[in-house]
C-alpha cells in the first residue's frame, strides 16, 4: 500500500496544498466549512460544510 503525504502551508485564512508537481489547490475557510479551488486537476470548485 503506498503512503501519501499532505504538504500544505497556511497563509492567513488560505491553505495552499502542494503535490508532487507543485501547487495543487487553494482552500479557504476554517473548521466546519471550506471552499476548495483546484489548480492542478480538472474540475470545478468544491464547497464542504460539516
């Protein structure tokens, strides 16, 4: 089973997520609700509410 490592950096309310090829997505929000904008993959923004 392969291992996955999450690399991210927080910049105020933004979280920058990095993958093997660089920046993969930008997340905005905190606990309970977030808005994710993908950079490296196809698809639209995703909203998560918990």
